């Protein structure tokens, strides 16, 4: 049975699309439905039974660190901080820097600026059950394009009948959108570039090896990217 010993919550970004709300606070502390965005991610991680969380910080890092030590929700976890004050490392570089702080293999990684609710089965538990270390280097939680609330893109991935992923094809709309939640093997970090880089580089490596897989989320998912999205998300959450 696969164990998930650590979760990484990506929280270092500049939050430019969320301005002016992020002029005075980091995006993970923007409140949606009565709580900071990062606490929504903490709720799902806690429900999955994961007790150790690594959070990376950069923009308005002092405010975020104060939240991590000073709120009841954060105190539910053993929290380690991956400090990117000196240089924002993007998603891939952030993972590489945080790797020594993370425990176990595979690692759960979740963005702090999306909200998801579970269907009949906890989404993180679904990922854990589906993980096949012999076949996978990464397993992405995806949501069908038609249920990607607030998302305005053309989709991210095509998925075959066994769950293997490939990128959106040129001129096409891809049926699945990445939710910001994934399981990653430490193998995928081997030989990674130095400094800032996107997780897309790691995914391309996994695709080339036939080892990038996806799982369709059976709950709801909300892209909370702009101030205008907040009211819609709150209304839908209030509606159950």
C-alpha cells in the first residue's frame, strides 16, 4: 500500500492576476468562503491523513510564515518552510529546493490557489490507490474541461484508456485540465535544472518515457485566479 508521508503546498508565487488583493497580502492568504485559500488546501490534506507539510514562501513571506505558525488550522500539521526569499524558483525549482525537507516517496504536491471538493472518495486517497511506482513517475489529478469551473483555457492533456497522458494537440481543445494536485516520484527530480524552472520540464521528461499518468477527479474544482472569480466560487460552494 502506497504511503504519502509529506505534502508540498506551492505558495511562493507573486499572485499578479489577483491584484489588487495581492498588493498587501500573498495570494494564499486571500480569503474565499470565509478562509484563506491555503487553508482550503490544508483541509483536504488533513482529511487525507497527511501530517507533514512543506510550504514554499517568497512574496510577502513574513505574512505567510506568520499564518503558518499562528493559526489553528496550520497547527494541525508539522510544517516546514522552504524559503525562496532570495529567488523565486517557479514550480519545478521550488520542488527541487524543498526535496530535502520532504519525506517519503511519492510526494503529494498541491497548488494553494485552487479549491477542490471531494466526490464519493477523497481525491488524495484516489491518487494514493492509483499510484503504480513501477509504471509512473507522476500522477496528475485532472478535471474534465466541462467541469473546470472558472477555467478559460483550452485544456491541458489528452488521456488514453489506461490513464497515460499527452499534451494538448495543436489546434485542439484537450478534454482534461490539471487541478494543481499531483503525486510525484523523487526519480523525476533527478538531473533537474538548477535555479528557476517549471514543472512542465519534469512532465515532458515523464511523457517521453511514457510515465506521466492522470486520474479524473470525481468532485468539484474551482480556478480562483482573479478577484472576479471569488464571488462565483463562493456562490457555488454555498450551493453545495
